[in-house]
C-alpha cells in the first residue's frame, strides 16, 4: 500500500515548539525526516527530568522504534552534529542505528561561518539577525553550484574541493589563511575550529549514507508511515516570509518535497504548530509586538530566549492574519497550539485580526510589511487567569473560548494543546489517529 508523507512545520517565525510535538507523535511513525534548515534550528525535547536541544538530528531520535533521516534539503555542520551525537550517546540514545543521512545534504564549512559573520557585520544597522552558523553562505554556495555534499567526503578529491572552496571564502572576506587568527568561531581560531571540524568528518562517515530520494520512496511503497519535520517557521520562508528578514530555505510544505525527494501528491496531513502568542528573534516586522510589561512577562514566563543563540525573543499577541496566511500556504489540516500555560496570569488576552494600512483595513499580509505604516486591529478575549496542568479533567472556559475563537477564524480544529515543556504536558483535544 502506497502511503503519504505527513508534514509538521511551524506557522510563525520559528521557535513554536515543533521538536516537542514531533517527539510526542514519533511513536505513530516509522520514519521522521528533517527536510530543510541546519543548526540554526533548536528543537527542545524534555522528558523524564532531562532536556535535549537538537540542531540537526530529527526529533524522533528518542523513540527506539523510529528511524530518522537527515534529508537532502538540510545543511550539516559536522562538528555541531558530532556534539549532538556525543550528548545523545552519553544518555544511552542509539544514534548509530537510528540515524540515516542523505548523500545530497550540503556541508557547512568553517569558512562559511566566517563569511556569515563578515556579511552580517557589513549590514550595520540593517542586520538580518543571523544565527552566524553559516546557513546563508552554505545555501548560497549550493545555488552557485559549488557546494560540498555529504557524499563528497567519501570521494578521493574531497580535500581538493574543500581547499578550493575555503580559498574562495577567504578571498571574499579579504583574508589569507595567515591572518585569520583574530577572527574567531565559537571562541576558536579558524585553524583550531577547522581541526575539530575535520575530526568530526570521521564521525559523520560512521553514519549510514543513503540516496534519500530513493530511500524515502521505497519506504512509502512498503507501507511505512513517515513524518517530515520542518525547521524555523513559515513566516521565515525565503519566498513567502517577511523578506529580507527570512531564513535561506523553503520552510513551507513545498520544502518537504524538494528537501526529501517526494512528489507533491504524496503529501498527506499537515500539522501546523503555533504558539498561543507570537515571538520573533532578530530583526524584521512584527505587527503585534509588545514592548511593555506584558511582553516582558511573556518572555520571562515562556523562557523566550533562543535555544541556538540565547538571544531574547521579541514577544507579542497572536496574529491571526499571519496565521491564516501560513495555513493557506501550507494546506494545513491539523493545528497544534503551544505554550498556552504562558498566558495563565492574564485577565485579558488580545488577538490581532487584521491590519490598518494607509487608513484602509486589510485582512491579508501585505508585500511591504512596514510596521511604521501598519497598525493592528485587535479583539479582546477573557483570560483564564489560573494555572493550567496536563490533566484533562478540567479546562477553564476562557481557554476553550480562546481556542474556539481561533478555530472559528481559521476553519481548522486545534487537535493538541501544550501546557508545559515536558512531553507529558500535552493535551490531546481531539483524536489524532484512527485506532
């Protein structure tokens, strides 16, 4: 029986809590497949008193019966991957047997990270807010058709390719190999970081490499259940996000087809994950941003600091116009609301339901989202003003009303609600799978 690939992705500006939900859903799937992004992602999973942050490895790795694929659309820093693997193995997680890597995934070189920092520095006050992990330069080299892929590390001319690309990067920055000592990567000189990076290549080689497009289609034909895991969020998509303040890959459902090698008609359910409010890291428009005590309360209670960079996240009310836009782009079938517990203390909760631009009310995301010329129209709802728990025995009416309002406006059911960071703090509102 030919199965479909379900997709799980974020509907906002990333950091929605996708990793937790993939971890919750993993027992229902045979394969979890990451399809885009790189170590700019930070998927946090918490259970049994332990917390893990995954940057490259799919979030199904904690289920011993689920295989995990790093797809061709992902970009990999071998050193960051090595650190992830070491941490997981220290906690008894069987990475070697449950992790598969696409030969066509591209590699982040040490000089990609130097180039990333140089490009961001040159932007001055117009900085994008890059994580400085080398994401943009790596995708640029991929498009320029000079990137280095995972499969290349097994070829005899790998070192030659590496040195040529490294030289090109240093020329772009205006450096030679002999004057890079002052330019640090995670506190290390280029030479020291490069040495660790080369050693990490051996760890990467120890994993199973596959031609992922053939692999995943064979799994479909054999009846396996597959969940594609996205990184970042739909509003950061290179084509449909708030350009130029976006990431360098397609974070929408279309990215799953290109990032795994599956035909569009094989896409099944699309789980759209969103927070009960909005956050954003770095620069870019944010129509519902709160620069006040409420915004700071949300930041502190929600621990809204980047899991990859540690930077404080900007916080604001839920933006339904932007959410509806993401739902449209991705053909979302099921909604998952995260961090409902963060709003516990509020007596009033506002929701953005449209914008005012040039004295005209609009119900769509405009091409130029200049927040100086754009104001948000809000609807006020009662807050539940009491702690939530994982127990399903009682749910405040105000919470049900809040969810009901979102369902009415989006036309979709909110199937799951997260009430805390732990795997168990998850409320299944409506059946997810047939028994």
